[in-house]
C-alpha cells in the first residue's frame, strides 16, 4: 500500500518530541464508546442527535469536540497562574454552527481544504467541475463540505476520539468514494494531536485540516494583534486578488510575511492587503513531523507550538470577522479576534503540478498528523 509523500510519521520522532503522541488510529482498536461520562447531547439536526465529547488529560488541557463537522468546540488550557481558559472561538449552541455566517469555527475541513481555482481541475485528462462557492472558486470542499456532515463516532475514551466519514463518489463534484478517519487525542504533555487518514477507490484530490480560531488570551483581549507569532517558513505562495496561488514560491525576506523571528501579529498587518490569509511553506527536510509555528501571549503566558507532517500552513488573521457574529458568553467577534494556523497542502495544488502532490489513488493512503502543544512562559 502506498502513502502520499511517504507520510509515515516516525514513532521515534513523535515519541522524542511529543511524549505520548505516537498512537496511530490502527492502534486504537481497544477503545470503546462510552454512553455516559464524556458524551453530552449538543443538539439535533433533522432527525439526528448531535453530541459533544469531552477529552482531558488531568493536567489542565481539555478539548470538547462535536460529531457535527468533527468540530473542535472548546479548547481549555492553563495560563501562567494555573487558571484555565478557552483559547478558541466558537458558539454556545449547535444553532451557531449551523448558521450561514459560521466561518468554519473549529471544523474539520475537506474534501479539499482551502481554495481550488476556477472551481475545476483535471485528472488524467478528465475535467471535474465543482461548486463555485467563493468568488468563482471552490473553498473548503464546496457547499456542503466535511464541516457540515455528521461524522460517525468509532471510538472514544477520556483522552481520545476517533471519527469517520465516507464521502460518496461525486459528492460536491469530487471523484471516488473516499473514507476518512480523524483521531483527536489529548496527550499527557498538553498537546492536542489530530491524526488524519484517507483512502479512495478512484484518483481524487485530498487536503484535510482543522479550522480552529485561536486567541491565547482566552477572551481577555478582543484581538490577537499583540500576540507574538513565529513561522518556521522561509517561503510562501503569493496569491492573486481571489486568493488563488500564482504558482510561484516566494521568499519572505524583506516582506511583511517574514515571521522567522517572533513578531507581533499586528506589526506589519497594515502592509498586507486585507490582512494575512496566505499559505506558508514550512521549512522541513522531509515528510516527518516538524515545528511549523509558535504563538505567545504575554498577558497570560500561554505558548502554543504547532507541529505537523504537512508541507504548508495557512496563516489567517480573521480578516472577514466584522462584529456581526456573537460567540460564547454573548461576546461579539471582531476583526482579527483570532488567528488560524491551518496545517495543509498548498491551495489549488490540483492545478499546480509543481506543488506537492495531492492526488490520492486506489491502494494509496493519505496520512497526516498535526499537534497543537501548549505550555506557559
């Protein structure tokens, strides 16, 4: 069985860098579904009951995840005084996530995360046309992507949740029946590990990510402009006015995109039209796991590292948040109220042969891992 880009994550490397993060979906067979305890009713959609599941490690890290969209609803982590706070944006109820204006808060995104230019691509000379749901392009899988379906809960315990979804041939215009499994794990060293696996019976593009919006102040600051970001990325993929990559891979040197050293998110944002919404090419020697980004909030002392096997990360500063959405506890969500670090393959890769391969064929396995690891300074 093949593996796209050789994405077999070294268990030695994971064990050395991220203690407790080397459990693969295949090793989770002993987990059983708990009918009580960490499962709660989150709402109903049509005739289906939607649940939330609470995962925690006893060291202050707690994640709440719904089977609707595989959505990360809450993520609680301690500050330097030991007080826990929720460091992602979200809504109080399922209704918030179902509303038309939900900007993918915390959702699992696919079949192809980010954008596909002109809502079409070709495989072996055959043209496939998708829903043009974003300025003539396809965004985050189309009109009804993976963020808007109810996932099957395969396994769950106090610290891990395994979800699966089978996307039928032709769904949103994509070829092939594709089965996806995503495992969320809260690790013993305060990491949230997300492990993605997919197989397909026909050649199809695949790009999976989580769309969490982070504000490490846990609501104390309305924006993230004063938080410090480091991106271990010497290059990025420039885009046109529709946010579709031009095909070039450009250096960040002497540009506002240079976050190689810690820099406040807001320092150069005025020099970036509309704010940051770009794919950064992670500096990594191979397909193994590597440190892609770090965020630090001086007020709370919270520090987040982003480790991933993926080749890119979309840095987005919540440019389209405009105060019209009300988040948890009745708080208005303003522009730059959070940032996203969406680990991914590059946008529009199906139409850019020079970008890393995203075409998953029969007999191959797509496998990527991302860990959001928390500490305090």
